[in-house]
C-alpha cells in the first residue's frame, strides 16, 4: 500500500510540473486543478496492478515526428502518458486502434503488443511516467515499424 501512495504523490507532482499549474491568486494560494485520469483500467481495459519489487520511477519526453512509428513493443510496467502536442494513433492489434490528441492521457496497455504512429502534421510530444521496478525493463521492442 505504501508504494501506491508514493506512486500517486509522485504522479501528481509530475502532472503539476508538466501542466505548469499556476496560482490564480497567489495571495490566497488558489490553484487550478484539472483531473486527467481517475480509474482502475488501462487503455485496453486491463485492471491496473503495480509490479512487485523495489520501486523505480522513470520519466521521459518522447518526440515522434509526423508519419514515424514507435515500432511494436510491450510495457512490463504501468505507464502514464500525457500528450503535450500533436497526436498519436496506437494500434493494439485485436483490441483495435485509438487516437490520442493533445491534452489527452494514455494509461498504456501492460504486456500487450502495440505500435504508436504519429498520424498528425506536427511532432507528437508525449511525457511518460513508468511506474516500474528495479531490474525490469520499462519497454521491450518486438519489431521495428515498417
């Protein structure tokens, strides 16, 4: 349970930095809060579960140019993504495709092969937070995109 609390606090901190939340009225410390995600399922309906082991958080800024793809890959740990700019279409194979646009959240599939492609006209910029464990790869490439 202590890992869940730590992950939640860390995730909220990352989101605040990413969204550059600013005080509306500093004299009263009033801030704007926009809920980005609340739930217990990821992008393909899997129930979220935290891995066992020593916690290791990793954050990245991923930039995907127009028409480029990530290549088919899997995540062995939970991943939260926020689309800062552009759009990305993720192909989940038999689970379908989903287009994520600027301002949207991705709670990525776990141990499920998928491929992201920038289907927009500008660079897709995505901030991700892997909620992993030491010694476990956050992402494993299965095959390069075509």
